[in-house]
């Protein structure tokens, strides 16, 4: 896993160079599951007029109202079952994938493919997640070159932060009393909180909840005692509110940690701020002696037999 995380800067630069000039459509659904869907959520708060949807919910609840003409379907493996189910209902779609020979790319309704150039990824979604973000930035008219450069420049610092975060989580896991771990974010970095919770939950096999700071303050704050609250806090309208919240829950008995953005312009912070969490996950996988990420279930991909009309 560590080798894959260290490969992020090279793969990000390759993805950036290969996809410069990309144009992606607006005012259409962007469909994905897991990390693929999480990446799209960052752009809801950047003024982009599009519709990020979870493939499963879109298939089960929204397609019955209108079959879409065009869309963008994202699957890092190109095999995500629910995403491929949706592909049948689009008259034409753009596929964002890491595998150019995958079922999603070879679907007859796929009219354009965008490759992530992430290389092999056998563990958590790290390289593919970052490169999905970069493709979306480029496709929506942003130039994330400063984020790509920051990935190369600050890798050692990201590892140090990740080790610190991982060690705090590890100490919590060793206590007899189970605690809850919250990852909070604001605006585009709600996506960062979501991906952090996904990868940390996979490794620790303990509940890790992610949400916006404001959502946490509307009720979840009452569970602060004995919890660990990690806030991803970039510059913005909720910056001071987040700091005040951390002070409040610390007094209430929570352990707190603030991860600040000091690497890039705030709008590109969703590219850099997940990296410490990836290193934290790698650290925890070593400390907890995690041999495999999937014990209860596996990735839900097309090679698994699933009846899409199961209901």
C-alpha cells in the first residue's frame, strides 16, 4: 500500500499531462459508486452545474422518471456493477476509467473514454481517487497544476502528518472502550472527509463517520465524549466556525485534530488534503497487521453475479 501512495505524484502528473485540454459536459448526471462518486461531490461547491449521483440510487429510484440522453459514468475499475447497470439506459455516455479494456469502456453506449493513468492499484482507492479529481478539474475548466506540483513537493510532510493521524487513531483502537471516529470537512472538502472515512474504515474495521462541520453540530456533537474528531479545515467561510467547534468538543471530552491547508489555493485543497489520510491508512494497516482489506465482502464489480432486478 505504501508503494502505491508514494506513486501518487508521478501518476498524478501523468494523468494531468495526458488529459490537458479535456472538456467534460455540464448539466448532465455524473454516476459512480464509492470513491468514484465521492470525487464528484467536491465539485458541487465550486459552481459547477451538474448532477453527481450514486449509481445504485440512480438506477433504483431515478431512472424510472426519465431515461437520460447523455451522462458521465465513472468507475475506476470499469467494472462497478451498479454503474454498468446504469450504462444500459444512457443513449450515450463518457466513461472515466483506469482500465481502457474494461466492460464500461466496451459498452455499446460509450461514446468517449477518459483514462486515469493510475497504474495498478491493489489496495485502497488512492491514485485513482486523486486522478479522478484531476480529470474533473481539467474537464470543468480548472488548471490544477499547482496541486500536481504540491503532491511532488510535500510528499514527506504528508507522510509525517499521516503517521501522526494514524498513531492517534491506533491509540484509540487499543483502549477497552470503543470510541467513534468522526472526519469533518467543509464545502469541497466534505469529499475529503468522505474518502478519509472510507479508507480508514476499511483498514481499522471500526465505524468512521464523515460529514460537514455544520451537520455534525446539528446533533452528532452530543456524542463528543470519548470520540476522536478530525477536522479538515481549509480557508473559507466556515474556517473559524470549525476552530470554535473543535474547542467546544474538546471541552466536552473529545480528542481533536485539525488538518489545515497550507499547500495550495483552497479550491485545489481536495487534491492534497486526502494524502495524509492515505498515509494514515498505510500506517494503521502495519500496526493492526491487516492482511486483507476485505473479510466480510468484496468489491462489487461486474464479475460478481448480481441480479439487477433483485427487488
